[in-house]
């Protein structure tokens, strides 16, 4: 039996809440324990359209299902009035290999699990309270990251900087003020966002680092989640070299596709000094130990997150009788 769900059905049963954050946190924990098998990401570039198609997956020992995700990012889609992200997930039996679920989420579950990962990072690395937080970008993930952050580090002000059109930024300001009941400020520069925020999240497809080490200040936490291919970069290498604590989701992936690629290659950051998020979740390694430390977390997106969110979604759909079933 195969259960098929569309985006509307998935959105009706899954939202970015603490239960999702806890599931993603569990995924990082299992990864750190050595219970997850994560194959390298398969990335298919489409440079003529400023796009890419990524395939991610993971098997977690003890789980009777796994997920295979095909996700797309076409970053000029806004010119066509379309979102930049799309995708779907397949849920496969880890006992027989047979297909059990097709989640036609159009990238929604990826947005949810990515936002949740940002919340896990902030939970262990950001100071509390964080009255003013910052975000670079005004797209879909810039929204999910702020929603997720509110779950673990409540705040009153968002400082936002984006290169998007004014109407896109204005819509972001309006929507986030309404959704989160906070003040949203369009900052004059990225520097202003960083210097005036306790937590900064970067959510762009930038190809060149735009956050500088000289803007870092005591107590600052940065979560960088935009870099997930060899060409992308949001932080200058000096930022990671200057940070007191550097964390990532998976070293083998972050040093290949993430913000760690350049500072490690330049011998500015030693791989052994980098902490994987799961090790902090499991209490094997401390994260932030002092309120004055500057911390950075590089999130490239790991297949365990996709398996956790997909398995959760299919289980909820089966329990609620949502979706179309075919033999």
C-alpha cells in the first residue's frame, strides 16, 4: 500500500512546532551516535537558470522507514512569480525496500526541517534572552528560520536586510509582524544587522561571503544555512577563524559544500576544532560555555533531517487517514 499526499494535505497536518524541532534534534543525536548512514549529496547543477536539483537521503538504524528527497532550488524564479524552492520526498520501507509513501510537498517539508535545524542550533549556542535578532534574506527560509527561532529563543525585534525588491521586503515585514507579533526593521546594511543583533541567521544563495569578522561582537551567534554547494558562501573565512566556537551539522559535508570549505582549505580553521551539532545535543561536547563567546553554526542540511520529517509526516497521515492510498 502506497499513501500519496499533496502539499495542501501535508500543510494541514504538519507545521513548524516544538515537536518537529525535537524530532530533528533526535536526528542529529542519532547521527552523532553512529546510528545513521548518510550518503553524499547528489547535486545536479543547472547554471543557465541559476538552479540546482539535490538528492538527499539517510538510513537511521532502528527505524523501519527511510526517506529519499529530491529538492530543487531555482533562484531566479521570483522573476516568474514562482517560489525558488520545490521538491518531494519518497518514503521507503527499510525492511523490504518497497515504496510506502509519496510526499508531494513542493519543498514545504524541507523548509520546515531546515527551520527546525536552525532552532536546534540556537537552542544550544545562542544566549538567552535575545531581544533583537537578525536575518539576511527575505525569502521563504528567512520566514521559517524566524518562526523556528521564536520557539527556542523568544525575541521582540527582527532586523532584516535583503537584496530583494522593495515590495518583497515590505511583504516580509508585514507578514512577520502579523505572524509573530514582533517589530520588523529593514536595516540599512548587513553590518547594521550583525552589530545590533544577538542572533543572526543567513538564508541566501550568495556566492561570496558578505559577513565580516570585524563585525562580530561578544555573545553573538550566527547560523549560516545558505551554503550547500561548492559555489556558495555567506561568511568570509575570517568569521569562522575568529569565532570562539564553530559548529556544523556534518563535518564531511560542511567541509565540502558549506562555509567550512574555504577556511579549512586555507588552514584558517582546523577540522578537529569543529564540533558537530549532534555531539552537543548528546552532551558529549559543550557548545557555548560563556555568554561572551561568539559562536557560528554551519548548516548544510543532512539526510537524517529528511528521514525524520518524512517518517513523521507519513505516520501522522496514516493515523489521521489523510491522503490517497493505492495498492
